[in-house]
């Protein structure tokens, strides 16, 4: 209940207190807005290493690694293939999981040193076409490369977003000349 007083001094004190309460409410609103924004930024997990693609399952703060592999080369006349031993990667991601692929960049744009490949399974290996020269056209075929875009998530941390949803199968990143594999099932 509001009481009215006849004293000018008392009315001034009431107005001063109301204005002060509005200022405090405004400051608190600003503080909570800034806090929620910084919480959103800090909710993006920070990779430990640069130029190493990794992932996390949305809602989890834990960063998971792809399988670091030894790469071999195979080929025929006019074709060069990357080859990984084993029929599938040790890292298995459910296609129903909402996973986020991230990379922490060095001073170099990660898209210039990171390539994503769709692998073809054989009985004992996984392969991706590195390059194929057309006999008559002289063009280069890179059918196994998956295009992606980068979205900045934080200081030197980027999300790698393939242009198309990754379907079940075998995949490999080559980042800074190091292969990392994973399977979607």
C-alpha cells in the first residue's frame, strides 16, 4: 500500500528510492544478460590441440577424439588412393546422435589444411580417392572429398559442417597431413 505524505522532503526521498531501485534492476538485468552470453560461449568445449579435428555430442562437455591412423597409398595408372588398414574405424558415432565436429586452428585457416573424405570399404582396408587424372580430359576427379563450411565458435575454434548430412559409412579427415578416421552407423 502506498502512503502519501504531505512533506516535500518525504516525496523526494520516495522518488529517489524508486529511481534507485530502477537503476539496480537495470544493472542486474544487464549483469544476467552478460552472464548468460558468456555461459553460452564457454559451453563450447575447447580442444587441447591445434589442427586436430575432434567432436562432441551436443549437451556433453567432453571432447572426443577421432582415431589417429597410419596412412598408406595405393594406386593404379592415373589413380592415387589413400588407404587405411582395417575394415572400419575404432571410433563409432551413432547417426542418431547430434554430434558437432570442431577444430582448433593455428594461425592458418583450417580449411586450407583439412580435408574430409568418404571412404570405400574393402575386405581389409578403407580407401579414398586422392586424385584421378582423366586420360582424355586431363581433369582431376575428387569424388571422395566432402565439402564443408566453417563456423567460428570461439577464439580459434571452428565447427566443421559438412554440406550434406554424413550417411552411415567410413570417413577420414586429413588435417595437417595426419589422418583421423571415424565411422557413422
